[in-house]
C-alpha cells in the first residue's frame, strides 16, 4: 500500500494518505494576531476543508479529531465554531484538551483523521 504526502514534507507533511485514511497535521490559524478563539477555529476549519478536498475526502468522513486549546476556558467559543462547521449527525470521535501551544499567538490547534 502506498503512502502519499501533501504539502512540503521536509519537516512535516500537511496530510498523509495511507489507503483510505487521511491523517492531517495539526492546523493553527494563518493570521493569529488579535484573532479570537472563534475566528482562529473558523480559519483552521477552512484549512481542514481544503486539505481534505485535496486528499479526496471531506468533513462528512471525519473519524477522529483532537483539539488543543491554549486556555480551556475558551472551550465554548471554539465549540461554537465547531458546531457551525461539523455536519449534523456526523461528528467524529473527539478529544479537547488544554495545552501550551508552540506560539503564544495560537489559541487553537486541531488534528483530524478522516476516511476517503
């Protein structure tokens, strides 16, 4: 079975496709300066839509999601954007935790696994 990588895989691939499973790298906001958790989450979810499409998948095929919040007290704000995005009745298995992210401007990081 072949492995396909999307993006510049010098240090990290944006996505890895193995068989009928798509593994996305952790995505963070492209313009995090002064963005709210809600805005950062919406931006990340747009990136996920794009990567899933490139991999031959979409958000209706999500299997598992990990969400990292710099401050767990912003859970409701993130979850509002998530709820607007995820198709009703098709939510994946999900874990949401508080974590220190690599850049203090990032408030949210999301990792997704999906079927093709």
